[in-house]
């Protein structure tokens, strides 16, 4: 028997959910919760808010399970819901700007991350992604972190395929420009800090 | 290919997203250009790091919290849909409240004469006047439309409910101003005398300050003629 694709597995689970099977719903949650958390956390940079958005996303999926069109991909649907909720959250933040003590902690982290470059490249990259404009950030996360195909990213973001490609390319260039000086500096430092033979 | 053009394609080259022809051209350039090769290595490291970013952790009770919320949702759905066959809309409190509120607002609008106001926006030729009930005229309020110099046509006020909200004294004053010219008033009086009709219900406008009474005769069901004006001085 041929192995089912991700899309087919999702559709089978969702049909079971529509028939009231909560075990199937739990399986769907397990399949997507970490992927969604990965995207939403990077968009909002807040653990608590990201958790709330992911919860709300699954709740919406359950509420609107009957309106899902099986011609489409479940993953596209769930990512779209999650991103719309995250965008609403970002809009709310722009309206009400709060002073948060975690901002100060963030600055401390920024300095320490910069000092760690590039030996701790994933963390430095994580920080640099956080500084990207929202439209580039979303495109980069979906394409290069989640490794979704371009056409799916285009559907999720509801923009043309060419626009996705240019945004991803722009995001990569911005990240390279941001990280490269630090990477070179650290490379030079590692060369210059070789221990003298006498100390070995 | 120039270095600048090669670098614009480097990230796509690292991810194998380019056509075969372009991939070959870039590979050839990279073999001969150490600077672009260094750029390529930087880009490969960044894109590699993107696949191994620190993963945010979800709390251990994430699923149980979510399933509890879903259970609440299911409970609400079952309770509201109980005994109803599929396809019949469920009337929640919110929906019913919004319908009731809309009906109340529309009713209040109609009751206050809003439709008449929309159909007959503020028309300066329409004046509501009081009539004497002592002469057996059932209509309490009339609207007088001056049609000719000496004859006024009246019809029952359609928009009284709204008009009464307006300043009555101002409207009567406007009517009096229209009749205030000496010549005009005389012709009105003579017109009435020529007809010689004193029959029919008598109508008067009372203007409290100064106390002025405008007497009119109703010569036909919808026609009023001016009989005289009486000013009372204290």
C-alpha cells in the first residue's frame, strides 16, 4: 500500500474530527503545534502571546471544521489562520505601545548574542530575524525555517508567487548584511587568539 | 556574469532554486572568483543555521488546556443545537438581542415621524396652526399652505408628529410675516368679504406674545380664507 502524503493524512484526520473524533483532533494538534509555535513565536517574540495564538488557532480550526474545503491543503489553512491572528496581535501592539521590562532584558541579550557570533550562529540569526520588517520576516520564516514550498507560502500570505520570491531573497540579503561583519570579526578573533606554544 | 549579478542569485543558488543553465553559469563564476566563493560560504552557513534555530518550547499542559477549551465549545454547541434538526438556524442570545434592538430603533424612528421628515425635509411653506375646537372642527392641527394672495389652502398635517418637535412660535411668526404687508392683508380681507361666507368652522391662530389672533374661515373642506386679525393689548 502506497504511503499517504502529508496532505492526505491531514484530510483523513480532519474528516474524523468532523465526525466528532477527539483523538484525531489531538493528533492534528500534535502534528502542527510545534510548527505553528516556531512561526508565531518568531513573529511576536513573546512566548506567552505565541502560546495563546497557537491555542486560539486550534480552537478556530475546531469551530470552523465544517467549513474547510477539502480541495485545499489543511496546512495552508491552519497557517493562514495563525498568521492572521498574529497579524491582528501585531496591529494591537502598534495601537497600544506598552513599556515592558522584558525589553531591557532583550537589550542585554542582544549584546551577549553579538559577542557570541558566529560560534552561536543560530541564536544570532534568531535575533537578526526578529529585527527584520514583518513582510520579509514572515516570508523568510515560512520558506527557510519551515521549508514550505514557494507556492504554499504565496497562498498563506495571499500574495503573488513572484512577490514571495523577491521578499525571501531580500530577507536573505538583509540577514547576510547583518550577520556577515560579525562573522568575519569573530573569524579574525579566533585566528588571533591562538594560544602561544609555551602555554600548550 | 558579473560579481554583483552572481551575488544577487547566491541565496537561490545555495537552495537549488535556479534553472540548470543559471546554476551552471554561477558555478563557473564561483570557480574563478574567491570573493564570491566566500560570499557563497557565508550564505550557506546562514541558511544552514535557519534550519537549526532554537525551538521555542510549549508547556506540557498545552494539549490538555486546549482540549478543555474545545470541550467547553462542544458543550455549548450541543446545548444550543439540542432538539433542532440540521439546517435550522440557532438563535443565540446575541442574535436575538441584535434583532430586537434593530426593530426598536426602526419603530422609534417611524413613531417620531422620521419617514415624513425624510420625505418632506424642512419646507418653509408648511406651517402648523391651531384651530378652535369650540366650533366643532375635529382636526386639532392644520398645516396651512399659502397658494394665492387671498386664499390659503389647508390640509391635515401629515407630519405633525415630527413638526410639533419644532419651535411652533417661530413657524407662526413666519406665517404672520408673510401676511404682515398692509396691501396684502387688505386684499385678503376683501377677498373674504366678497365671498361673504361666514359659514363653516372658524379657525384661528393664536400668537401669545403679543397676543394676536388670526381668524380664518373654512369655506371648503380644504380651503381656508382669512377673516381678520385681532391684536389684544394689555
